[in-house]
C-alpha cells in the first residue's frame, strides 16, 4: 500500500509539467500576436501653422514595433486645393532598394513610396521613409493622411503585413501678415471663403506721409508690384476675373522709399457644379408610392456643398402645384408618399461659392391593380393608353372578321365540292342506268 503516495506524487508533478507546457504555449501565441501587429506609420510634424505661399517639410516615419521589417508601401493623400508638393523627397531614407521611384500627383493629391532593404531588415521606432516639401496654396485647415493601401511587411519570408496604425497630420494655412498698407475688400471680406462674384474691389488705409501706391493682382501668392506709381487713390476694382485664386499686392511710397508689400487673397468660382443624372429606384415608372432618388456631382474649384430638391406635380388634368421651396436633402433621398400621377423632381446642387446646377427627373406613380384615367388604363402595373387600346380592339375586330370570312370561304368551298361530287355521282348513276337499258 506504500506505492500510492509515489503514484500520487508522479501524477502531481505530471500535472504541473502539463500546466507549464500550456502556459508556455499560450505565451508563445500571445508573443507571436504582438510580434505581428505592432508596426505603424506617423508624420512629423503632425501639426503646425504655415503661411500661404511658403513651403514646409513633412517627414514620413515608421515604427516597426520591435519587429524586423524589410519592405514598406506608404500611400499618402492630401487636398490639392490646399497643398501642392514642391519636392517629393529630400534624399534621406532608410530605404536602400526602391521598388518604384517615389511618385506624386498634384492634381489627384497623392504621393506613394515603395521600397525595402535586404534581410534582416530594420528594427526601429523612428525609421525615416522620406521627407516631402509641401507648398501652402490657399488658406484653411487641411489634413495629410495615409491611405488603406499602405503596408509594412515583416522580414519573415512571407511578407506579412504588420501595419496596425497610421497617424495623420493636421495643418493650419494662413495669409501672411501685412508688411505694407492695411488692405481689405468690401466685396470679398473673408479670405478663406469662395465667392461667385468675379468683380472684386480692394481698399486700403492711407498712412501718414504716404504719397503714392503701387499695386497688382495675379495668381502668385508672393507677387511683387512694380515701382510705377498708381497715384494716391485708396481703392481699386477689377471686373470679369477668371475662376481661380487671386492675390492682390500693394506697397506704399513714403519719403521716396517703397515700403513692404501686403497681400490679399480672393477665391473666385463663378462656375456651377458639374452636370449630373438623377435616377430613381426601383424605376421611373413604379407602383411604389415613395421611390428613392439618387444623385451625385462634383465641383472643380470651391467644392460641392449640398443638394436641395423640389417636387412638382405634372399629372394631366390636375392643377400644377409644387412644394413651396427647395428642401435640403442628401443622396439617396426617399421621396414622401405620392399619389398616383406624374411628377417632376428637381435636384439642385450647390457648391461652396453659392453656384448651383439644376437637373430634373420625371417619375410616374402607377396603381397596382386596374385603374382607368383619361390617358388610358393601368393594368396591374402596366399602362395601356387609349390609342393603344383602340388599336388592339381594332386589330381584334379585324382578326375576328378575317376569321369569320375565312370560315365562310371554307364553308362555300366545301359546299361547292359537295355539289361537284353530287353532280359527278348523278352522272355516274345516269350512265349506269343507260348501260342497263342497253343490256335489256
């Protein structure tokens, strides 16, 4: 009976060994999970305030999260109306092999970097991918961020993507402070706003001892007016400027010396949003009382702002009526419940400058059963106009008459055939009778 304690101790130690193995196994799984999900991209600086017309650098860094990585793909997105890339790379990078040359598009607002290095790769918390030089082109807040196509690949022979987080940069772009006369615009008072008025007026404060001014307007944020005096007037107006971003530059002459230059920005967009084609679901002719209308458009300059819609009842025989005003809506838009009839849906698209583009869509609500109107008959979702109904009736009558005439012709033909057969039969009988008489 003494062997029982030995057996119990063996079972106990075996149990401890199994627990130890299970613990190590769970630890390895946990470690592998951390190992495969820790890398990140970030931008430096990730915020800041910069003057329009000036350049600033933004660096792309990778934190490998204690992993060894050997390849990256960094795809950036920015607003091309706010920023433009002056130089895509400063030349410094931990990348030793570029899969493709750094590429960027100032029209699409994108930049892409793809490259790597030989095994064992790199393990770092601040690996410099590249430094991009941006130029601020218009005032306002803007964001630079990484797109979902970005990757950080592990040096594990499989190219496992270990990218787990992506930072972004938020920047404030402002107009440089005036160095010359204090200038303002009574027609375009907000330099951050787009206007559809293309006839701007500028005015400035005439300081003490100032005798002359020189000014100009162009698309250069750092433009310099010439040294030719425009006189001592304190305002000027321009007319029919093209769409785009313009800068008014002015300097003052005091004691025969031209002073510093002040710049004033105006943003002009007199062009409505792009034309578009609204569509109805489930169809433009439907039994659904509140169909869904979809629409989308873009604007090249100030940007799309919002949609408004209006419903006009154009059912024949009804007094034309419409909603009292346009209502702001978003696509897709479910129409309010409508009665049977025809309607004109007017969709108005606004850009940020207040321009609009109208597009229309005609829909018809038809009854689900039989429904008679002055135009025709609705027959379980199908519409038959009276002219088509008349044509169908006419064709049916013609067909019936043609069939009856055909039947009559067949009857007459059979009657004629029977008469001919009877005549032939009579002739045969008569002939047989004559033959019998001859035999007698």
